[in-house]
C-alpha cells in the first residue's frame, strides 16, 4: 500500500497531525509483515488491508496522539497482551523516544513482535514472552487493548504503573464502567470515542495525581 493511501486512511485518527515519510514507511513495512505472518499464525481476525490500517494502526495512533502531544517525549511504556503489537508498536512509531516493553505470553506472537522490532530497526523495545503477572517492571504508561479476562488484568496493569503514571485502555464502551469499578483509586478522564467506531473509546486514567 502506498504511503499516500496510508496517510489518507489514517487522517481521521490524527486530528490534524501528520506522519513523516519515515513513519509511513514503517507502517507500510509493519502492515506487510502482519499480513504475511497472519497466513501462518492467527495474529488478527481483520483480513482487509485497509481495515488493518484503520482499525489497528488508526486506533493506536489516535491513542498515541492523545498520550504524547509532542513527538520525542522521554517516557517508559508497558503494553500488556500485545498480540500483534497494538497499540504498543504504533506508540513507538509516533514517539521514537519511547522506552517500550511488550508483554505477550504466546510464544509465536512474541516471535512475530521481535521480527517487527528487528525489521523496523527499533531501539529500546523489549518483548517479554511471559504473563503480565510475572513481570516486575513498572512504567510511566501501561496500555491494554483487546485482552482476555479484562477485569482480572486491570489490577495487574495498576501494579505495573508507576505513581504518578497513566493507564490507557482501548476498549468497547460497555467495558468502561468495568474499568472504573475495578480501579476506583484511578482518576479517569472522560472517554474519547474512537473515529470510525460507534462503540469503542480510549479511556485514560491517572494514578497518584
């Protein structure tokens, strides 16, 4: 897919911001790898190339734009249940200064994530092929998207977040009250509806502020 096409598809998610030629090239390479590997292991149920860009990259970059208003912000982040790398790796594309840890217990998916990191020549990105419960590291930002046992993983996400820090959830709207109930000590921002979606939002919570 051409950089121009990718840019046009991502436009609704970037709120007037633009991506560099290098960033668009990274997205194109990442998407191509995802489609290639998806024929062998189940990385995503989304098969349409354009929908991969909007659903996966678009939603992730929408979060990145809201979480890091300016590029090159020094921060640490942990992405729990990374799967095929969303939203973690697009956060890194948006903010190259990010020190990122991807947690993915599925060994084959972890191998895919390492291949993306190698192909895109990322530095300061670690892939941990283990369960979040086993991780002792902490970060300024912890992200979740489409994880199993959502309500059970939220306390673990809280444990992995430094104070002050943030938790960012890309979730279905019915999960919003679940998150607020599970983590009452977190100060939640108003949900931000995701572009091109009728029932999904970005929910950001602040810890220790």
